[in-house]
């Protein structure tokens, strides 16, 4: 199934607009409109699908994130994940990263683990987009994507997000694994 709901040509044009001075122009963002849109769609997902959501919408330390991260899972055995030697609660789930720079989202499988003394979580990167180990998580992802796309939010594929961007653009992201890509332009975290 193709997830190219947004064209690379459109995203490259948006990069040129957002990074016209080689770094992000924060004045061109529609933060409030996108926040409201994403909040409405995530509430619909939890209501319609009966899944749980854990959000990372503001907990980025002292840094800046150009995206919201919602993680959806079912509290049942099919979604439980067992780490060797670790006691606590661990689940597989669907991460949805919503860009605050362009109305779009990307998905993949992520795991979270928590216990009394803390927890751990995935850190989204381009290699995780459209990647699924669990068939149950992949099936849930399809339902989630259908709801999000029905609200007019396009889905970005890994293939599209892996396209390189101009090397002159400066993005101090903690999520990059080398040369900057469209993923880094729209999904970055600076700490």
C-alpha cells in the first residue's frame, strides 16, 4: 500500500519557503490551527478505535520540536512486548508524528516501557517510518491512517521523507543520522 499522500515536489517547495534564509522562519508557522486539527483527529482515533494514546506534545526538554508525537496502542496481550530481564509494562504501538511545519503525518511502529523508576521510549527517525514488526500494529496503523486521511491530512511516506535537502540549510536536529533529508526539515528536535 502506497503512503505517498503528499508529493516530494510540494515538500521541497515548502522547504524553500520555510528555510528561505537557510534556517527555519518561525513566523511562517500555523501552530494554533495545526494543534487544534491534530488534537481533534487524535481524540477521534481514541474514541472510534477504543485505543489508548500517549502524547509527547510539549515534553521536549528545553529544546524545540517541529512535530507532535502521538503513540497509540491496545492494552492487551497482542500489543505487549517483553524485554529480556526488564520488569515493567511494555507495549508495541503505532507512532504518528504530525508536522507543525506542514499539515501532514507519518507513521511507524514504536515501543514504550515504563515502571516505577522510569521508562523508555522510541526516538522517531526516518528509518522507522512505514516500518512494522508486528502484524497487529500494522493493522491498527491502517485504521489510524484512514481516520487521519479522512480529515484531509496527507500521509508522508518514508520514500518521500528520505529525499535529501539542500546542504546549506541549517537544522540542529538530534534525530538526523547523517545528511539532512526532508524528514529532518519537517520532523526535527533541537535540544
